[in-house]
C-alpha cells in the first residue's frame, strides 16, 4: 500500500501542478470575459457597478460575495483584472483541494483516499472532451479555473465535511451562512451543494435536535440570500425557462462524455449493498433524479445539477480501492480504476496544450488540443473604459472584459428588461440591407462610439472610419456621424 500511496499522491500532485501552470497562462474560452468584466465594474464602483456587459443600471447575479471581494482586491492593488482573476483562481483551487481532502477524510481514514478521490474527480469522465463551469474534469477545470463555480464547489466540499460531524448550534448556523454564500457565488453549484447537504443530513439519521438546528441554519441562510444587496436572488427562480436553450447541449453525447463514471456507479452499487442509506448513494440518487427530470420535462437548465450525480460516483470508486473488504477485492478495484484513469487521462490529454507550446506537443496530443480565444486586447489603445462598442454575439462575450460596453449582452440577461430590443438593434445594424440612416439612428440611441466586425463589409460605409485591424481579419471602426 505504501508504494501505491506514493504513486497516487505523485500523480495527484502532477495534475495540480498542471492546473497551476494553466492558471499562469489563463487560457481564454467560454465565460472568462463576463467574469473579468464583472470585476472591472466593481473596481470602478463597488457599491453601484451597474450591468457588467451593457451600459445600463441593472442588477446582476454575477455580483456575488466572491466577485465583490475580487473587485475590492482590484481596486486596492490597482493590478490588472486578469492578474486578479489569476489570484482568485489560485485561492479557489486551494479551497477546492482542501475541501475534497476534508470531506474524503470524513468518509475514510485511509491515507490514500484523498489522492485517489482527486484523481477520480479530475480524470474519471469520458473520452469526449467537454468543458462547462461547475464540472470538475481536468479539461473543463483548465478552462474554468478562474470562474466562481470552482470556488463555490470548493466551499461545497467544506460544507459537507462540517455537516458530517456532530456539532453545536454555532456550526449549524455557520453552515447556513456558508450555504447561502455558495448559492450567491454560483447558483448552479449551490444546487449541487444543497443536494449534497441534504444527503449528508438524511444519511446521518438526524434526530429532532439536529433537524431543529438544520432548520435554524437554513432560515439564517435564507435571510442572507434575501439581504444580499446586489441582486434579488429569489427572482432567479423565474429565470429557468429563459436559460433552457443555452443548456440543451448538456443532454447530448452523455455516453462519450461520462462513460468512465460507470465504474463509480458500480462502486455505488457495492456501497448500497452494504448500507441502504449510504451518503454517496443518496447524493447520487438525488442528483440523478433531478437531472433525469430536467431531461424528460425539457427543463434543460436542470442539467447543471449533473455534478451531483458524478461527484458521489467518482468518490465512491476512489473509496472502494482503499476500503473494500478483502485485499483481493481492493486489488481488483485498483486495477479497474487504474485502467479507467489512464483512459480518462488520454481523453483529456489536450489540456497539455494550455501550458506547452503547440510545436512541442506530439501530433496525436496536438489533435486533441483546442485553441483558446485570442481576446480583444488589440482594441484597447483606442477604446476606453465605458465606451460602447457595436459587436456581434461572439466578440460581445469578450470586449467588456477590457472595460467597454456592448449594445447587446453576449449572454442571456434575466435582469435586463430591454435585452430583446438590444439584440434586435444589433441584428438590424449588421443586416446586409441596412442603410446609413438606420445604422446612424441605432448608434445614437445606444451611444455607440466603435464598431467591431470581421472583413471589409463596412469599408467606405458612411459614418464609419477604420482605425485598427485585429486577428482573424477583424476591424475596429470609429463612429464619426
């Protein structure tokens, strides 16, 4: 066991080192732009930052306790937002690792259990590359390590660890506050945390006293949610339908993305055979039921709860390797898990591309690497903080990270009442048949000072003067009407 222990710990440390190197490079993809924009707005106005993406005075769920803290760091230090995001990623990664360690130590006293658990959480997924905030696969985590979801999930593991041990009123009330903070930081990860907490309480066969303390802690958490000043948390309960279209892809290619987790499902079966109220089994059932209900009912946004089924399965197989009955049984589980982890590592080997130059990678590895986005730093010599830029959806997801606003948000915004009008205005501005008067009216209505577009379709257009060219043939135009 000593040799296996050290091998497992070294493998886990190698993966953590890889993630630390990823933090240094901070590859840009997905939602990094809106998180950078959020911190940028808070840097300029902690108390009243306004909408993070468009020039409007509206609340936003992106203003969470975590991003407010990062905004304060940015304001006090004066360093770049992307430096602040790197610092935040390091803290979030530390919270996640320590949270996994604490919760796994509650489940098992075996020294190798936390390292096995970390390997399973990072590698035991599938062979189809997949990245989404709140999902802890190595490839996904490499692209989302600076997102609030990583910090929220790390806090969730700590919450489950605290709830798993007998404690007094202070801890229960503290857990209620922590639960609220998790929900505010990342709402979807907060649902995962809630299901995990419910599983812990149910598996612990709580008595009347514990249920009373749980109720008090939950009530205190609800007060924190209600009192949060930056947005109305409970208003988000009506935002599900508007988010469904974005999340439909979560129900596609399930086997390719997660088939290695079936090893963990088998481990859950073994745990259920030994204990019908096993905490990981209950956690898995709760997550699976919600996920399947979302798929059947067409509430695709419920797919974000899938980590509530994946995490307990991944932890279960890690624990079987170190705790299952006879030595021969543990050895069998170790062989199966070792093979699954090797396949999972190969499925996510493209992550190396985020820390190694492409020319150094072997061809078979380079094929699995996805090029990150280049960003829009090239517009910053001209575009100033608070300027409004007319851009399509893809650049609109990145441009606000540099302090500018866009006409329409690059992401659905439940709290923006004129979102539909803004999207229609962008569509009308870029329409082939649009005349100069239409574009001039839209530019004046929204205070547009700049336009970003690919190619030369606006060459010689009335009221638009090209000032810079960026990667991929994009052009920055100054509005001179």
